[in-house]
C-alpha cells in the first residue's frame, strides 16, 4: 500500500503542470482585516456601519457588516472602531514632479492622473512606482499634450524660464492621427488635447483613441464643438465661460479687453449647455482651487494651512520656488487678459476689476451647482505641478470648494474616487471599495459626510493592501525625481524679455539730462508682470505696468545721466522671474 501511494504521487506530479505545482507551493498572500469602522464605499450607497473588510494581498476579499468573518491566525487586524473608511483619493489633474509623492500620500491621494508631461519620462516614473522603486501614488498619464502647430508661439505650458514644454504640435489630420497612435503605442492611459486644434484634427485624435477604448481629455474654447468632436472630459471652466459669452464679449475677451471671462457668461444660456453636457456624459474638472484662489471665503484659512505645512522641516526638499509660488498664489488672480498679466496681484488691481473677479467666481460656482444637480459628472483635480496649487493639500481644498458650490459631501468624495476611475476606464479595479477591487483606502478619524474637511483627518493610508508610510522624510528622493529642463510652475513669473526701449518727453539737450525735465521710458517685450521693475543702469525706476508686453518707467529729474549708452533691464522678483536681457538707451 505504501509503495502504491508513492507511485501514485510520482505519477500525479508528472501529469500536473509545473506552473500549478509552483503556484500551490507559493505562500498565501498576507491578509489584512479592518474591523469596526463605518464604510463609505464610493458608490454613493448608504454607509455600512461596523464594517469588517478582509484584504487578501492587494485586493479586497470581502466586506460584511459586523465581525462575522474569522480572520486567519497570521492576519494583521486593525481595530478601526469609531473611525470612517473611504476609497483612496484621485487627484485627476496633475503634472507630476518628483518631489510631490509624499505630499500626495500624506493627503490620502493614492492615485494621480498626469495630464501632460513628456511621455518617455512620465511613463518611466509610472513604471518606477509600479516596480516599487518610487514611494508615491500610482500614476496614470496622457504623456505629451497635443495642440495645433499654429499655436506653437502662443499660449503654452512652458515652465517659466526653463524652456520645458510637454506639448507636441500637429498641422494636419494625418499628423494628429499619427501622433495619437504613437502615444498609444507608448502605453499612455488617456489622451490630452489643447483647444487650438481644428475640428478635423480633434476628430482624428478622438477617433484613434476611442478605437482602443481610451478617453480624450482637454481644454476647450467651445464645449459644443469639442464634445461633438469626441472629447470626453473638459479641464478648467474658462471654456464654459467662452461658450456662454456673447459674440461681442468673446471678441473683447480674445483681444484682452476682458480680464475675467467668468463674469461675462450669459446665464440664461447656461441650462442648455448643462443639459447638452449631461446628455453626452461629459466629465468636467472645475479646478476651482486653481482658478479662483485669491477670491475664496477660505483663502486665509488655506493660505495659513499651506504655510504651516511647508514650514515642516522634513519638507525642506520642496523647491523654494515651488514653496513661494504656492504661497503667493493666494494673493494672485488668474487673468486671461494681457492688460493685467497672467497672474496679477489681487492687492494691486483696481477695486472694480477685483469686483469683476468676485462676480466671476460666484457665477462659476453657479455653473458647478447646476451641472451637479442635473446629474453631471465632476472629477476633482487641481492642476498641481503645472500651476502653483500645492500638491496634496489642494485636493482637500478643492473638495471643500465643491461642497461650497452645492455638491453634497458624498458627491464630493465620488468626484475624487469613483468618477475619475470611470473616466479613464479603471473603475473595475479602483475608485470604489468592493470585493475584487484593489485595496486602496483611507481610515479617517472623523466622518467626512458630516463635514468634508474631515477628509484630511487621516489615521492610516492603505494602498494595494499595505498600510503605507504617509509621513515626510527630509531625504525623500525617488527614482525619476526630476525631468531635465523642467522649471517651475506656469503660474510663476517667467524671465522677462525686452524687445525695444523708447522714450517719451525726452529733451535731447544734454544739459536737460543733468537735472532738467523728467522723461519716461516705454519698454516693450514679453512676460512682464505687475511686480516687474525697469532698471536704469542697475537702479530701479518707478514702474507702471501697462500689460504683459509693456512697461512705463519714470526717470526723475534728480537722476544724473551722462551722454553715452546706458543699460536698461527689467527685473521681476520671485517666485520665478529674474533679470531680462540688456537693452540700451543712447544719450548724446
């Protein structure tokens, strides 16, 4: 009998595939059991009280109410009695920077969607995270942004002073389709477009992406056109404003005669646009914390919170330019008018202009409220990395602003969990807490449905079934930490450039220049800001900001000027900025 058993065992082992035997010999995946919390699963369903969540390896095995499940002897058990559990959060609009990983994790963000970086680099960063070489959130990415070649010298993402740009330009439908296929072959997770593409080019892009089931997300200056050409998700609300402007106001806006487009929407046309977007299932990313930072009732609160966070000595690796940019952002307006500059100081603009911005913010909130109440799909994202919004903290702020706009706390949570996962078609594994899904979740100390601000009261972060370290470390430097040539955020001042210097009321008599009549310099160029100063021979002059392309500077009567060639420069202070090229003024 004994010999027969041995023979049968040998026969069985010869018939069973080696892979099956190897699988049977592998140790069972570690089990994590979380007991006693109130579970908010991200689906919009009622919370489950006294939940027990069993996690096997990286996935959720079961969820029950009560402690009926008996944990394995070697399981790790977390007593979460009195706490609350939500899915791990998405920041669904970022531009990845290597120093941001810990900030995302510390704020419960286990997944980010990168909407524009050089494809090879960001795909490398994605791989580094997947392989455990980089501690941070999982990354989905669009790689390079696609835009029209006709805009190559116009608006772009280019980081201030660095020359870095993740935009690829196309000039025909054939080029648009070919570039889309190239990105798809590289393995991107979605496609990002800018608003300057022609309808045919846009259609070529969306057709190629939709063939393989990928989403197209981007900017728009006419939502009807963009959606009809296949765009699935819209970032920022300025396209909403442009779509709802009268033809006269739209022309004035594009000629920089309107500073705040949101204040000039035709409100009686808003419901029709909302219905169109809901009917087409369009996803909208309001980016309230990015567009209206200086106009919030919470501005002072958010500014103070960010300041204390950035003063943490273990975060000293955050670039100084990023720190200054994030803090100064609370005092800046996002303007689309060259007459004000891209990000004028809220403390320096005319009171009537500031009132216009406040009115625009309220009308933006009204659009978000109507869209949400009509069943529209809002996905939360902050544009951090591409702008000055502080990674991690800004998403929590965005959720608070969405509630201000009229979303319920449950809807705000879904905007950062279920909906972005649905948008990029990964909801089969992420975005909600259900058996079979990846175990990305937050254990909170307080109920976020009672107050959305409780989303920041994080006890533990679980990612892929593991409790992760969500603290800060001064030596944090992951793989793919920086991309060569990348600079600072696009909302930070760029280096000014002088094209020409002219004079007004200049008395050419050299005697007058030794204490005679004052005169004015007219300096034209680009990237000027309201904080820029004209320097005459290295000394600052009283400077008046005319536009992002023009400065006027007064030369006082007490400034002694000798005949000859005098150097003229423009200096823009931090964050960003710097000193321009040298131009000259010749006095005879």
